[in-house]
């Protein structure tokens, strides 16, 4: 592995074809400085939600008008660097008392991108045995996953977030079976022309739970981050063979970078907070070392 540090830039190479580029820099400035038009194949990111979350170095309490104006500004730059056949997966959530944020963001980006798919990231779900009957594998009531509980007599616990899949044309081919699931009813195999193997499209509801943690401050120091499994699924869905470079303009703790390491894809990410930046780089270094690729 080659490790080069220049001011606020770190480059890690886990193989001759897999390079991770980390920049401690505003993403709008960084995209303009480090990327060419159409260079990025897949973008997976989760920007601040403007919900008053306590980040280290970002004020998450600007006016909604200012927030949406800024959202369009960085999204226009994403469009510039995204390939014409690229995919932009935007994870965004809300809080029960302010549920409009995802919809307002999607509407703001309507003049910039085509909304090709809406995916629901399910973080926690409860399934009652009586609702599924003799469904294979469901033997009793099931409640799995994690969410932040709220104390309210008006709002429900928020157990999901949105992943908006934007493209430039709305006509980008996907590898749906790359994240496919087996048929529960095997009689479907061969019944339909499209069902020639024991694998079907997963659909637009993805159950991706957080790992259980004992100490949030040390194990998950960023207040709003997605698991590496989420960007990994997004990249696979776009198509591994059609992806060379992945970008996360709001890198946080570097989970998109970890997904790229697992898939052998190059990465570029931007983060303005020094502590999050440091953690992201250190996590990537540990992953490379742990995988036996450190030299």
C-alpha cells in the first residue's frame, strides 16, 4: 500500500487498480478542483438534513430556504462530474415533527436530475406471525433492527429513510439481480419467462440494520451515518462492471469508502470536519491492513 499525506489530502492504494482519495475540503470546491466532467460513475451520499443535528463542524440549523438553495448548488456540481450513464444515490431522512425535508429536497433537485427510483431504507421492522400465516421461515413474531425511540403521543418512531436514485436521463440500466433475493415460492422459477433462476429483484424496500453498539461516542462518533452495506448495495445495483469511480461528497466516517474497498472500486470523498476526516482515513487504513493488503 502507498500512503501519501499532503496537507488535507490522503491517498490510499489497496491494489494497483483501487485508489481511495480523501480530501478535507468543502465538496463544491473539491469537485471543481479534483474531478473532470463526467468522471464519476456512482455517487452515494447522505448530506446534512437541516434538522438541527449536532455535527462537529457544520451548522445544521439554517433556514429551509437557504438549505435548499445550498442543496441545489452542490447537486449541480454533482451533475457536472457524474457520467451521463451514472447513478446518484441520495440518502436523506427527516424527523417525525418535520417530515417534509426529503420531499422538499427531491423537488428542489427535479430541474437538475431525473428521479429514476425511490428506495426505502428500512432500519427496523416488526412482523407478526398472524399476518404472514404459514410463510416459510417466519415461525413467530419478529422485531429486528435499531431506531432512535421518541417520547410522543403524536408521532410514530421513525424506522426508515429514503434513498433517492437520481440519473441524468432516467434511463440508466441497472443490475437488479446483483442485489437480488431467492424466491420463497420455488414454483415461480420457470413459470415466467423472466424467472429463469432462483433469484428475483429485491424491490425498493431494503432492510439494512445498524450494527449493535455499546458506546455511541467511541463506536459511532458521527451523529448521522449509514452502514457500509447501504453504499455497497447501491454500487452493486448500478452495476459493478460499469463502475470505476465512486464519490461521496459528504464523506463523514467513510462508510462509502469501506464499501468501495470491499468491492475493489476507486473512491473520492470530501469532508470538512477534521475529526470525521481523521476517523474515515484511519478506518480505511485498518480495513486495508486487516484484509492483508498492507505492504
